[in-house]
C-alpha cells in the first residue's frame, strides 16, 4: 500500500515529551472504566496504520483524547465525503494510509484533528506544520487541531499555534451517575 504523504501529523514534540515525561497511568490502571463505545473502537485499532470509518461524525475529539490516554499513542481523524476515519499511530506519529490521502485530495476532505499521547503536549511539531502546509496546497485547508490526554487543545497552521483551549466537557446524566459512583457525592 502506498503511503503517499506518510508520516502526517507526527507529534509529541511539545515540552512534556522533550522533558522525558511518560504517559500517565491509563484509566484501566487506575480502576476507571472507560465507555464501552471507546473500548470497542480501541479494540479495532491494533497496529499503527489501522483505521476505522463510520457515516457521520462518530469520533469526537473528547473520545480520541481518552483513547490516546488509554493506549499511549497518537490518532488522527479525517472527514471525507460524509464519512469519518480514525487512524491509529504510535507514540511518535500517525502514518495516513495512501488510499485515504488520495480520497482526501480527490474528494476535498479535511484533517479534523490528531492527538498527542502526553499531557499538555499540544505544540505542533515541525512535521505537523509541514503537513498542514502540504494539505493546504492540496485541499485549501489551512488549520487543524491537536488534543492531549488531559483535554488541552490547540488550533495550528503551518506557522504554529493559533489558539489554545480545552475539550468541551458536557456531562450527560449517565456520566454524572458514573462520576458520582467514582468520586462520591449527591
């Protein structure tokens, strides 16, 4: 399989990784049960380059942040022609399969975001910036996002960080009940 623009969205060049930090303990190591739909997605992505797809937008940034914390690897999400694609990388980056890159450029898709597996590591690497520059030439897309396991986000372009933020945490009633069991309270 041709990798085309392989090595897209290589990251982990932010300060926490450079300082030698390791990923935090997983949720499972801490005895916290992650949602079943996230476990199912993780189970389908066993090796670098594996990907899953779905109709619509079924791989939200918050879920991918959890996945990155649980597995210690990067993921990249693309949207192409009404479908979402989630690709597994390793701790150093994501190689996007050639057939998805071809679809992306032919159908005008978008690189929505990618994750870095280290808390607070939301600095786009030189390769991240080069990737968005190349994507911009091919599709016109000028920015993308990075998310970390602790929910920090950045929007970046070929020159670097444009805006920082955090994953939106809207808690539904089921999640509230789970948190109450985990942490106590009313």
